[in-house]
């Protein structure tokens, strides 16, 4: 089999089977199931949870999940390639500290924010170098850099916090789109979501990412620069995490080394819940966005209903486990079905050959 044929098979299996009708490709998917579940949760919450339908609830909900929505975009692409980045929350915390320290030193806020985003990208360079050049597993690398970046952030500020930021920028972070309860941060998120969606679903680079996730050796022999593709994703993850850190700092008017501790677990949970396979090669951004909204909406409704944070964490964990288990079950069922089809075709071919002889 030629390299081109290998790539064709890999890319074909990474996306929906285009032999099926369009309605089946869109409706009979895990992403559609998550969207449907999100709608059910919203309807139930509207009918049974007091004040859930108020504009203020929507505003606070979208503000709170905005960092998760942002970081989930590059995280989706990374997990599609069968890698992972556990350092994103630490990068967010470090960029928050850098924003605060530089602002307190008198640097104009836009320059401080730009420096924080660049610092995030450099953190991604470190991760990407260790994974793609040194050849270390991304899980081990990003567990290490999770502690490293968090340690640097805490070391820069200690137990203190910087809370004095230009009022114009803090007001902007908390502002809503005029005439709506939708926070202004949704504008850059939508722009980034479109960019990442086009990159993943409508470019050769995106198809290459699916191919890498399914079989990186086959992708390599098909001419795909696996190392450069993964390196690019880690840099993007760092930069977006840095931007999320700037927003997080302004939203809460607080730069601390422990900002967003544990956020990486929420991001990964949302990505997996949204239909991205932890084994790589499968996933779609619209499912991930629905997964983030589902977790955020469920948490908001339960808090308004008086449910404790511990119970909410348990429910989120159960959803994550179910999503991973269901993905494995579906993959097993799909492989069994494919094998059965192959056996039927082989029997049909043998019968045809027997008739000809």
C-alpha cells in the first residue's frame, strides 16, 4: 500500500463516513447527543430552578466559563493528535502574575497583557520542544511543567496579590455586548472559535491532525511533519492560555500565583465530554463547545438550587467517566460492525469466485 493510500484511509476514518446521508452524519453523533442533552438541561433548569432564566445568570455563566471555552479550543486539537497539555491552568496563573507585576511596575496595560500572552506562548514552546524534539510523553512533560510554571508564578508574588488595575480594562472585561446580557469576552472567543474550527475541519493541516491521532507512523510516511504540527499546537495552547490569564486577571481584578488552580481538569473534562477521543483521531469543536456549556450550565443550575460544590464535582466526574466509557463502547461496537461487514464481503467474494469457476 502506498503512502498516499495509507493517508487516505487514515483521514477517511477520522471524520464521519461520508457515504451516509448528511442528516445522519450530523444527527447520529456524540456531538449531537451532547447538544441535545444541553438543551434538556436548559429546559429543565428554566422550569424548575428559580432565577435561572434571568439575564444576570446568563451573564455570570458565560463570564465564568469563558477561560474554559478559550483554552478548550487548542486543547481539542492537541487531544485529537493523541497528546495532552496539563499545564494550561499553570500557564494561565503565570500569565496572570506577569500581567500584575508588569502593570504594578508602571508598564502600560496593553504592553503588560501582550507580554503575558508572549510568556504563555514561550511556555508552549517549552512543552512543544520537550515533546517533539526530546521525544518525551506529553503527559509526563506537562505534569512537570504544570508544577514548574505554577512554582514560578507563586515564586514571583508569594502569598501576595495585585489588585490595582486600570479601571477601563477591568470594566471592559466585565462589560456586556450593548443591549444583551452576553459578555463582551464572547466576541474574541467567537473569532477564535471560527479560526480553530476552520483550521481543524476545513484545511489540510486539520486533516493531518486527525491522521496523526489515528496513526502517527502512517501520517509521517505520508509526508506529514508530525513534530512540527504538534509543536505548533503546544505553542497555540500556551498563547491562548496566556490570553485567558489576562482576562481572568481583569475579571476578578486579582493577580495571584494560584489563580485557576485545577482549571485544567475542567477543560479536559469538557473536551472529552464533547466527543473528542482521548485516544486521538476523533472529535469536533462544536461538540466541545457544547460540552463546556453543558458543564457550566449544569453547575450554575445546581448552585442556584442550593447543591453543594462537592456534589457538583461528583456529578461532573460521573459525566466525564460516562463519556470516556461510552466512547470506548462505541469504538468497540464500530470495530465489531466493520469486522462483520468485512467478513460478509469476503464470503460474497468467495461465493462469486466459486460461481465463476
